C-alpha cells in the first residue's frame, strides 16, 4: 500500500500561511506525520467522484483587500476609520457573508446567465474582466461593495431604487463607522443592535432581498432562499417547503450534494475559520470550469480562544442560533466519504469534504475541508429561482388607513377621531372610500390621470381644512351636507360623500350629519355595496378634454360583479354580469392587475389572523418593493360584533351589503411557488394582495381570495378614451373609405361604425391598429348593401 503522499491523485505543497498570531510559519509536519500514519492511498483515481459546479464561480476576497491602486480597484483598508467598539474591524472587514453571496450571485450571472450580478464573464484570477471602478459607478464587481451605498435604515422601509452591495441587504456591520461622508454601516432594517459581521438569521433574507431586487417578477422569476442548521432554520428549503433544521450529518451533507449536483452554489456557515493546510492537493481537471483549479486539502485547527483574533479580524460568537456570528463561505463542490478523492477512504475515518471559496487572502482558491457536522458546521444557506405567475401592479399604490387615524399632529395631518360622535364616529367605517382613495391615487400618481392629489404618495399632503385632504380620502370644513336628491356638489369633495358613506352619523365639525350623494338610502354605518361603483363613477370627473391631444375622455366606466349583486359595466364595457365561479371572479382580478389597474374587493367581514408562514420579502422598485404578509380568514363574526375599526358588517351579499372593502394591488395564483396553501393544509389556493385600510395590519396583506366563502364582489374602474377629429375622409373605388387623423403615439386605435345615428351600438370595422407617430390612416371596405355609415375613431386603453 502507498500513503497519501505517493498517491498520483494527490501532490504535496509547501504553501505557507499566516497563523492567528500573525506570523508566517511552515506546515506543522508533526500533524502531517500523524495524518500519514492514518491514511491509506490508492493506486488509481478512475472512480474518483469529487464534484464541482459547472463553469467558474468568482473567488472574491473581503473587499478591503482591493485597494484603489490594485488592478481591480476597490475600497481598500480605511486608515481614517475612527476608533469604534469593534476595532480593529473597519467598515469592509467582517464581510464574509456578503462576499460569499457575491460569489454565489456571480456564478448565477456568469455560469448560468441570470443577470443578478456583473455579467462580464469570469475568466482568470482574481476577477479582472469584471470591473466597475471603485467610486465610478453605483456598484463594484458583483455587488461585493458599493461606494454610493444608501444609509442604514432606522425603520422598515422600501429598498434602494438602485441595487447596492449585498452587505447592505444583510445589514452587515451595523453601526460600524463609515467615513466616506455617510455615517455608519448597516442597511436593511432587521431591528438589531449594532454588531460586526452578519447574523445568520439575516443571511438568507438579505440574499433573497438582493436577488429579488435584481431579477424577479419582471422576469417571471422569484428567488427563494433558506437556511437550515443544527439549531436555526428560516425561509424555505430547496424543494420550496418550509425550512427545517438538519437532524444529522446525512441530511445536511445530502443537501450540499444535491445543490452542487444541480449546479447551484450555496453558502456554508461555520463557528469559526481556522484551517490548517494538510499537505496534499487535488489536481485540476478540464478547462474553463472550477474543477480546472483543483484544490488544497485543509484540516480544522484548534478552537480559538477569546479574543478570537484571525486573519480578517472577524468576530465570532460561537452561537448556532439566529444570532450566530461565524464565518460564511461559498460551496463550489464536495467529496463524499470513501471516495478515492477522500484521503481517509478505506480507513475507519472516512470523511465528507466540502470544496469552498473562503474569501480569505491567506488560503488557496479551492479550499477542501471536512464538512464537520458536529464540530464547526452551523448551517447551509441555499438560493433558487422559481418560476412564478404572481403579479403586482406597477408603481406605488397609496396605503391609506381610515381617516380618523390621521390626527392633526401626525405626519400626514388629518381629521382626528370625534369624541362627540359616539362609538362609530364620522370618519370610521370608512373602508370603501379609503379603498377608492387608494385606487384614485394610483391612477393619479402612476398613470398620470388627474383624478386625485397628484403629488406622489407618501408626500401627498393637503392640510386638513383645505378643500381636500390627500387623494380625497376625507374633506374638511368645505364638505357639503348630504343631499336628498341625486346631483354632484359644485366642488369636488371626499369619495365618501359620493358613496353616501355613514349617512346619518353625526358630524359635529360645524354641525350636521354625514352622508352625501342621494341613492334613496336611510341612515346606515359604512357603505352599501351597490353604492361603491356608483359613487366612484360620480367622484371621477365628468367628460373632459385632455390638453394637447385631440382626444376626449367620454366616461369613467365602473361596475361591480359578485355572486349575487352586479351592476354597471364590466372591464370590456359590456353590462355587468354575475361571477358564477372562482375562475371567472379571480380571472377578473388577474386581468385587471395584469393591465396595471387596481380594483376594489368586497368581503362579508375582515376578521383575519397572521397565517404563520414566512412573509413575501421586498422585491424591486414598485409596490412589490414592500413585500407582503400572509393572513388567513378567522371565524365569521355575528353581525354587530366589535372590531378594530368599529365597522358594521351585516353579512349580506346583496346590494345593501355592509362588509369590508379593500384595494387589490396584486395576486398569487393557486399552485404557484408563492402559494403556501398546501403547507397550511388548505390545498392549492388563490391569493390576493391588498391594502386593507386597517392600522393593525401591514401595508400589503396577502389573503385567500375565498370565492365560495367570504368574498362578495369585485369593483372595477377604467377610463373610456374616446374619439378623434378626422382630418380627411375619402371614398376610394366606391367600396373603400380612407380616414386620416392624428392619434396618440404608441396607442391602439379602433375604427368603429354604425348605420343608424340614433343607435347607441357601434361595431368595430378595424381593431388593434397600432400607431407610432405622425398622421395615421385607416381603410374600411364598405359593404355596398349598407346605405349609410357613421364612423368614429377610438383609442383604446
């Protein structure tokens, strides 16, 4: 038999390394003699099964190693960093988790073609082809570091408009001074106290938030990440199930093998990082792949003692829970125990090995080290893109709570609760007008239609007692009293007036009663289902000309469609019909969101509870930027039961239903990767993402659509853009009518006709005619049997 050093599969190395004391020493040959005595080699390696991911994975070191003068540029050490509680850790030190994640993102970009990082192919060591100069662009090399990083969040909020370094999303080095004029390090708000490095619990969340901000719904992909360790689990596992802890080494190492076999790198977390070169190396094989670099075998050194000084000044707390601060590396391969590439194969010490990029400058590119499940290993973190059909509307949608929540001293001002008005005050039970204000605000702020305050939300403020208050959610002293006959007031007022909300509730700001447009109702608390779409129709402005265009808005088309009650028009401008099944009702929701229109959903009640599954994390620069929280329906209350907003629910699905109205801003279809129904024992479930106007819930509530249970109706709104001035009409060859006109660039136009001027039904002669710029012509072949035709040209929305 031959020992490992005579095995042709291995070679020795005299590589020197820096010890934890900072001195350069030779390899500990006493340790190697002991290893040699234990090892039994093999005469060949035909069956060797060391496995690497395909392609190349970046091998970033922690960013302070890249000085401004280096070939790659970079932040470099910060000699001006003032003393801090974590000295000598500077702002770019303790950066193992973001660096490991930058390697993972770079592999997805360079080897898999998924644009989550700098997409310049990795082609040599270190990474010279992939450079945006430090201080030149908004990001630097696979988002490892950023010179223009945003401030750390002090409360939960939206993501940066432009993607920044991965450490920002992981809240790495929270509180460490950053002296490039922007205060201290940290980033996405997790509610933590200052700390060096990255908490284990924040690693997968930050990675997922970063990946989704780079490539997600816009590409019909949503990233799911999860961490599974000895004592901590969070997110999802690689199958999409809720992450569970690994109970044994087989489970943990099998996850590593499965990810590498499917060509996905993953992150491994360890209590500390004190590898000692073992001596042999694994020769490289192939070209243009990670395996071409081979690897160097290492063993675990002694467990360090406080203060845990090490090559990168990392701080390790030796926890294995969510607050673990250890060392995180990028796994690019593995060697299973008793494989010919396992130096211990054939002995009683057969060992599982992982091949990693460890982001230290003192080690080889590919470090091969024992997996050490019950010794140094803490957790695996996986990342996987999933196809999704989930969808948010584009842009931001206001998220108004019911108006009595906005007291005068608050940031938004507003009407306070009215202590003289009884249990249900004048601004309570305001769910339908609040939902309408959200809808109107989206049309104003994103689509540019002047139907509400057009200052983008949340800076959209008129002081209370001005003519209107923020998207016409409420109105001050100028609010007219209720009418006893149909008719608009001379000046626009709050949406609740048009919906006749809270008719008969005392309003003591100047005397009088609440209510508004007369629908022949008696006193009631809240808004009748039948009055929601009708009130919006009257609130939205009457026909008016769009300045600068030969185009007229003839009407705002509104309608409500439920199982029992239906009225107005559907989104195709046809008379509203009932929804007879879930496919029809939820299909309408999907269609409206897909065409970037919010809508109002009505429910019998709003008795909800947190579903107990992970939140949908923030994603992108739109409404999805706020993510969402899953909720489930609780028990159905009896009519009149108290609730968080003192709403009155009569549990009717008819025209006089008084339930709860919300604004739909997105959806998740049943069976989607983001559908947690099966894990909640609900089976595949359709979900809607809504702003629910309650102060006790988050911005985006994700709730089962519940067609057969709590759902009552959909209310839709859209403008009917109408007609143009024809500049020329010609009759060519008797049978062809050619109409010339100037239309709206980039908009579809239809030529419509009718033979009887008194008939209100128009027929489409030519549809889906695209117009790009300049004048436009439409030609219609005329049926000689028709004696006359009247034409109009309509731009479709």
